[in-house]
C-alpha cells in the first residue's frame, strides 16, 4: 500500500486524535480553571497553595435554661353567651341598643308594651287593699268578742268563729300580696335588660313585632369578650407536665398566635383542663384565659396556641442543624486540635426551635460544626468561616444554590434531611 493510499487514513486519525485531546483539555479546565480567570480546585479544596480542607462554621456548646413549649390549634370561645329573650308577652315598642355595642350588665336593651301589666298591677293592689280592710274589721270584732266573752255575754263558739275568720282574712291577704308582687315583677320584665356585660350581635326582632317568652328567636345575642377563653387540645402524653403546671402558684403563660405563627395576638394564662381524655383522639382539652382588652381575639376564631409547658434548667444546648443522623444513630462533628473534626455520637433530649438538649456526648464550650457538614469525614482538616461564607463557597464549588434558596435540604447518611 503506497503513502498516497494511506494519506487520507492518516489525516482522519490525526483529526480524531485532535478532537480527543480537545475534549480532555476542556474537562480539565472545568476543575482547574474558568473563563473568568479564577482558578478553582476540586470540591472541598481551596485555591492552589492554600491549606486543604472544607470550609465550615462552628458553634459552642452552651449551658443554659431552655423553655419548652407545646403547640396546638385552638378555638376562641366566649366565657358567656346569652340569648336575650323577653320574659313576658306583648308588643315590642322600643329597641334601645345598637348592633355591635358594648353593654354592661343591667343596661336597658328593649321595652315590651307595659300597659297590660300596669293594669294587672292596679287590679291586684285594689284586691289587696279591700282584703286589708276586711282583715282590720275582723280584728276589731275579735277584740270586742273577747271582752264580751270575759263578761260571759256570748258563747265560746262565737269567739272561736271570729278568730277563725280573722285567720282566713290573713291567709287571703298573703295571697293578695303575692299577686301584687307577681304583677310588679311582670311589669319589671317589660324592660328587657342585659343579663351580662359583653358585646351585642345583630338585632333579630324589630319594633312592632309581637314577642313572647316562648319565642325561639332571641332579640339579640350577647357574648362576653373581655375576658375571653381559648380552648385547645394536647396529646395525653403531655398531660403530666401540664397538670404539674396547674398545681403551681404561678399560672402557665399561653400565647395566641396568628395563622402563620408570626404575630402574637394576645397573651394569657392556663386556667384548667378537662376531667377526661377523649378516647377517639387520645387528647385532652385545656382552657386558657385572655383579658382581650384590645379585642384582638374574636369568638369562634381559630388561633395557634403556644403553651410554656416547663423550663429545663442548666442543660447543655447545641444548634439543631449540628445534629447528623446515620445508621448508628445521632452524631455531631466536634472541632479539635489542628482544626480537625472528629465524629462523635451524642444522646439528645428535648428540642425547642433551633436548640436541642444534649444529654450525653459533649461538654460545655466544645465547638460543633453547624454549616458545611454534608461532605465532612472523621479526621478531616477544616477551615472556620461565618455561615454566610460557607453557603457561598458551597454554592460556587457545586454550581448549585446554597440551601435555603430553592434547593432541597442536604441529606445525611441515612437519607434524612439534616
């Protein structure tokens, strides 16, 4: 085979080799350089000449008190709700309240036509006066008969008959007095007054309507909103802690939060709990009291409840994001001498927000890694930086957004989010 015959094959092979070399060079450029002129190393490595190691941020193990809160969904409930109804029958002639008005107990709300009840009272008083006169006359006769009997001028039977008549008039007089009192009471009931202090709802009946004591529709509804209550439920496992709080002299504080748990609507105190557990849900109902001076809570409103269940004193605390989970349980990376990290198993206790109690495995003032733990290994040398710098460098090395800007949370050894 001549060179002229081989020349096309040689040119093709040379071109192929050039393409392969170009691909290799571009691949190397991704890890050692960049178009902007910045030199980049492999993930987890610093610039050339710098000390090797991951960039992490750390936090100290602290000894402090921890407030433990229980969270639940609650319903705002008025302490008292009254359907205001008339206690006598008649035409409604006056409505003296405004819808939504704040009233006090005893305030006049409406008036039922009082004329029939004034007439009934006058009639009862007339009957009473008539019987009082008869009683007085019977008493005079009895005194006269006693004198005549003493002179042996009348029979004993006449005296006894007059005494019995006097007793009869006395009984009738008591009946008449009861009728007068009943007529006065009915007349007083023509004025419909607020039985409790609270806020009025919408008016249900207008002037001119005939109302009766048996009506199912009230004139108006009053709800007591100052103070007001919030009813919520907690699992039965938390009952012991809550019951211990109720036995103390100082009431446990309770906060009512808005839907997003961002704003505290009101602060109150725990009042009581139910006397039995709901067997269908395994929960127990509790009631908290709020003064509600600014009327920030409204009856039947749904709120998020945060109850201060207990305070743990003098416990070891670390940030919750320092805790890792693996096949052997929970562990943390502890910063040691020479800026090297060591993996250490820990036993955790109660957690609250971004803090968690460490029962075993750490000592006060030790430093644990809280950012940059996703590619750490036992004994690895690290560089200490602020959390913001760690997130930035992790994003540059991986080409991804830092956690918290739309990406999923980093995963631990067992696949759980860290």
